[in-house]
C-alpha cells in the first residue's frame, strides 16, 4: 500500500489482496464533503482532462483524525498510468466539495510498490 498525506487529507493506493489486477484508490479529507457512512456514492477524479468515475463506499469522520472519504476499485490501465504520470488529481464527490491532490512522487512510489509485490 502507498500512502501520501496532504494538507487536510490522505490518499492511499494499492492492489486488492486476492486480485492483483484490481487496484484501489482511497481519498480522504478532513473537510465536510457531504458523504454519509456506508453509502455507495459515485465519486469522480480528474487527471488533467481525463475524467474517471468509480463507486466509493464512503466513511464519514470515523477514521483516525476525523477523515471522510472512500475507495475506488479499478482495473483500468489508463487510470493507473494517469495517476502515475500526472501531477495533480482533482477529486470531487457527487456530493459537495472539491479538492486537489498533489501527485508528486507517485510514479516512484508505484514502482516501489510493484517491486514489493513481486517478492
């Protein structure tokens, strides 16, 4: 798992334990983004001009530090490539709130994670 903290939140990336092709992206923030606990909510992320949609099972304020957010599962190689190569990711749940995540160092972190999975 790769974790990066940013100002008001955190991003997590990794692969599901039983299906290495399925990756996940978790995005969490201290800001009120209107998510309700346990609800499945469409969540969108933009990487440059590429827009990606996922279904996030949300959590609201129950995580350490009062973070709210959710996870997106994906096997889209274009999404993985964009996360690795782009510099910013804009996250905007279908509810309220928009925030930007700096992706600096993501490519190297993903390469290290991939190497780790091979062992």
